[in-house]
């Protein structure tokens, strides 16, 4: 990583800084979860909407006494993360900031702004576009191919929805991360172009890990944006890669 021309801090100092940032992230996540928990019932009704779009008559059932509480907690955890994401991304930035030049530290605001924005866009894209299509596809498959009627438990449905939302939120961070790395001179546009074929394979592997298995449809719906965002990252890298770095590379050649 591009760094300041200062003596390197000892490993123990880096670990102490990492611990501090992780504790702050954890505390903020706890706070966000507690705040959102008071509105968990409202969010639950919102999360049901993709299912109701497919079939307004479908109902969710809970199969154990503790299922509603832990479902509400899961919902609060994800939306608490979304609520506190600007602060969390800021803590991530503050951890890597000491390794940057002074002019690079000015990227803090754009980093926090774009990481938060793209995370929310990813969650929204999944909620409004992917989930209704995916749920409709699987219900139709069960009805037509298996002759089975759809009955969902609260836990299974909400777990599926939350995993999908989180997976897409993380996936949509790709162009921000790669653009930042290019701006800092860590990766070059040429490197991204060269590794494109490998990334396409990795995209489908990552999608298989992040989405509920064996949900091939959701894996494809997640892998395609990954590939598209990688192409966008290449385009942004060509714009953002420092000219000074390119000049030094040409001098070496």
C-alpha cells in the first residue's frame, strides 16, 4: 500500500488500533440493533412484501415459541448495520488512514459516502427486484413441478431474505473498493483487465457461498452484478489511477 515516509509502527500498535476500531464497530452495531429492535414489527411487515407481491394470500407461521423473538433480533441486526453503516465504514477508513499520504487522507468523505450509498443500493436492488422474482420462481416451481403448496415458516423466510439482502449489499461495494485501490495505486487498470477471466470464476464461487444453497437462481442473480461491477471498476480505474504512478512506470520501462 502507498504509505507515508515515516517509521513503521510496531505490530502491537497496529493490533491495538485494530482492536479499538473493532470495539467501536461492535458497540455501534449493538446500539443500532437496539434502536431498530423497537421497530422490528414494522420492518417485518416490510420484509413480507416481496412474498405478498407473489401471492397476497400466503401467510407466515412460526414453529417454536422463541422463533418470533430471534427473528426480530435478526431483522434488527441487519437494519442496525444499515443504520450505523456510515460510522462503521468511517472506522474502517480510520484504520487504514495512517498508511496514506496527506492528500490521500482527503478521500475519507468520498469513501464513507460511496460505501454507504452502494451498500444501500445493493440492499434495495435485491429487495425490490431480485427477491420478488426469486420467490415467485421457487413458488411456481414447487406448485407446477412438485404439485406442492407453499407454506413458509417465519424463521426460514426471514433468514432467506436477510441473507440475500446482506449478500447484495456487500457485493455492491466492489466498484468502490477497487476504485479506491486504483486511486491509491495499489492495483492498475491493466492488472484488472488481465485478471478478468479469473474474477468471473471467483464471482460465481463467491455468489455460491453468499447465497442460500442450493439456490442456483439467486447465485446467478448475484454473480451477474459482480461481473458488471468488475467491468465498471476497470472503467473507473482507468480514470482514477494516478498519472504520477503511470509516469513512474513508463520511466522504469
